[in-house]
C-alpha cells in the first residue's frame, strides 16, 4: 500500500510539474511577447526619431555643404539604423512620395505611400502597427511611424519596420533560456520533494510493519524514531509510546486474568469443599455453623469482586451514575475509620484527624465517596508498617473542600507514581502486602473523582510515606 502511496504522490508531483511548466510557459510567452513588442516599439521609435533628425539636418545643410559628402553621410546613417534594427526604413515627404528607403526594394515596388497609416503621420500623429502595412509588405512587420516636423510644420514622415520573425527569433531565444531555467528549477524541486517523500514514506512503512506485528500479538516491536520536531517524528514517538502502553496493558491484563482467576478459584474451592463436607457429614454438626460462616464470608467476598468488576465496566464506559446530594464529609470519614477499627488496632496504628471544622458539607455522591475513602484507608492500612500512622486532613480552598489521607509505610517510587491510577497496576508485585488485591482500587478511585469533575493526586517518598489528596465541591 505504501508503495502505491509513494507512486501516487510521485505521479501527482509529476502532473503538477507538467501543469506548472505548461501554465508558466504560456504566461511567460504572453508576457515576453508583450514585453518584446513594447521594447522593440520603443527602439523603433528611437531610430525613427534619429532618422528624422538626420533627414532635417540633410535638408537644411545640403545647399551649404558638399552635396556628395552630405549625401554619403545621410545614407550611411540610414544604413546603420537599418542594420541596428535588421529591418526596413523609408522616408516620405508630405505628399506620400518615398524620398529614401533601406531594405524596402525586396517587397515594396511603390514610389508613393498613401495608406491610412501614413496619412496619420502626415497629419502629425504617431502610430504603431503590427501587420503588412495595408499590403505594402509581403510579411508581418512591426512598423513605427513618426512625423517629421520642420519649422513647426509636418514635412514628411519616417517609417521604421522590423520583421516579426526577427522579433520571434529573439523572443524564442529568451523564452528558451527562461524555460530551461524554470524546467531546471521545477525538476530540482521535484527531486527534493521526492527525497523528502522517501523520508516520510520510510517511517510510515516501518509503522505499518510494526502495526501488523502488534496485530499478531507481538508487543515488543519498536519503530526507529525520526529526529526533529516534524509530524513524522511525533508520530514515531507516539507510536512507540502507544506500543509500550499496549504492552503494559497486555501485561496488566494477563496479571488481571491471573488475579481474577485466583480470586474466583480460592473462594469457590473453599465454598465447594465446605459444602461437600457438610453434605456428606464429614464436618461434625457442632462445627457446621463455623464453616457455614466461612462460606458466607467467601460468598460476600465473591459479591464484592463482582461488584468491583461491574463498577470498573461502568467507569470504562463512562456510564457511572452519580446521585449528588449534600452530606458531611467529616462524618463519613469518622464512619470509615470505625469500619477499619480492627485492622487499625491489629497494626497498632496512630490515627491523626485534622478537620477544618466540625461539620464539612459537600455536594457529591455519598456512596461513591464512601468507596473512595474505603479504598484509600484500606491501602493506608495494608501498606503501612506496625506502629505507623495515618493522617487525615480536611481543608477548605475557595469553593472546594480538600481531603488528604497520608500513611507511613513503603510509599511509591517516582517511576511508579504516574502508573498507580492505571487498571490492574500493582506496586506490590510480590503480593507480600496485598495478597487479595487486583490493582483496581486506585483506578476506580480516580474514575469516581473524575466523574465528579474533581481532581485527585498522589505524593510519596519511597519507604517513608504516601499521601492521596482529592477535592470535592463545597455546599453553600
């Protein structure tokens, strides 16, 4: 597919190049044609003016100067002018009679010019014509006519003409140079664009191959990153980040499946074993109540697991329903602490409760916030050390209530902090502290607080302490 993209873009570039050359050539030819006509017209006007001046000089001085010398001078001047323009020159008097000419004999067999074009000059006007001069020429010429004035009166006119093929020859010579220059520039631009296209298509090809490997389940693939600050460099970096995230997610998924399987298998095995023991009377009657309570606890544990999985699904789908109402967050914190009284006493933990006020009314889903506090306290106890501490602080900041739960213990490293909110992520890989957790607690905590449009963040010092802080909207 990428080869097809490369070929298509190459074809598009080629077509654009041809179009640019065609349009540019047409425009250049038109511009050059107008420019040369104007430029040659000015040159012919200048030559006509020079011939007029020479003719007037000749008329004024032929009676005082040697006639032959003056005549030679006059005709040499006319010849030089004709050579400069490589064209035709003829001078007429006020009646249209041709007084002198140069290079006109080859096509003009007249001794008098009476065209409308000539009449304009004899009337004192100037004209420029592109044509055959009313049939005088046997080809297309650019003719400039200029009246000849003497003592304030028009005594004749000079016509200077250049054959259009001569103009075209010069035009196509200049056009050829310009076109070759343009062609070289376009070809250079085309090669440069193809070079950069190759640099773009190669990373895309790498990404395509890597994507196929990822689709086949290989998450260890990595594409070479392109240096710089271009979209392609960002794409390769983001692709590698995505691959790493997918790999981490796959690892967490595998861990989650293993954990869920373990969490389901353990209580199910316990329940199955004890129920069979009761049914076949292996368990004595006086012990049945004890084992039935164990079965009940394991059943509740399974119910909690299913509830967590369902809540996880709602958070992922963005369908978590919140029932916002006013309640006292301080009271909810006290109730949560009482629920964990046994675990707190078992570890001999010191509880420090710092409240901004006796009552702190907030607007939130009470049950959801209760689950948040339950998870945070459960972690604070689980990852604490014996004779450690748990600090709870409630403060007000503007229209927000800030709740933080801090505990002594193992904490998190800087590398772990960005990942603690991810699904299935467990900092305690050895399960020495968290034997039953699946790495869903903090993910759900984050999802619940985010669903309230509030913020939650974590701070920690490894092997010293960890602190979780979240905000809630105050009730006014």
